[in-house]
C-alpha cells in the first residue's frame, strides 16, 4: 500500500515538472512574466529602486525560458494556450484595476494642491483696496 502511495507521489511530481516545462517554454510565457512584473511595478508605486532588480530578474528568467524552449519544446495543448491567454488578460486587467484608484487619488491631490495654492496667494484686489483707504 505504501509503495502505491510513493509511486503516486513520484508520478504527481513528475507530472508537475512536465507541466512546469510546458508553461515555461510556452510562447506566451515571456508576456505572462512581463504582465506579472508590470502589476508588481504598479503595486510598488514610488519604490522604483526595486523596479530595476525585478526587471533584471525577469529578463534573466525570460532568457532562460527561451533557451529551454529552443532545446526542449514540449507539445503545446489548446487548453494550455487558453490558460496562458486568460492569465495574461487577467494580469492586464488587474494592472488596470490597481492603476485606476492611484490615478484618481493623484488627480484629487493635484486638484487640492492647486486650490490650496490659489487660496494661499495674496489677493491683489484686497491689497489695492487697503492701499486706497
């Protein structure tokens, strides 16, 4: 009985490795990684110093996946194609959803800043009226 369980575990691990290889060698894998990191960049906001490290790691990962794709190209399945397309689309939508509140907040802050600047400027009409009296 334990031998059967061990075989099942080994088989599952083997299946997972095959699936990982299929995903990493898929033509949309680079786009998927790029979309994922674009979401992270938006989420990081002003912490741009991390952006460089992430981008460099992503480029290395994409280069490695391209090498793997060129050496071992597993058969591409229609189901995997649909999954990769849907995942890339979901990441793109997520990025937009993360960006929207940030854009609205920035717009509000800029508007408030302009209004505060206008209120804090000395009023020329009041100064002229005070000088005439």
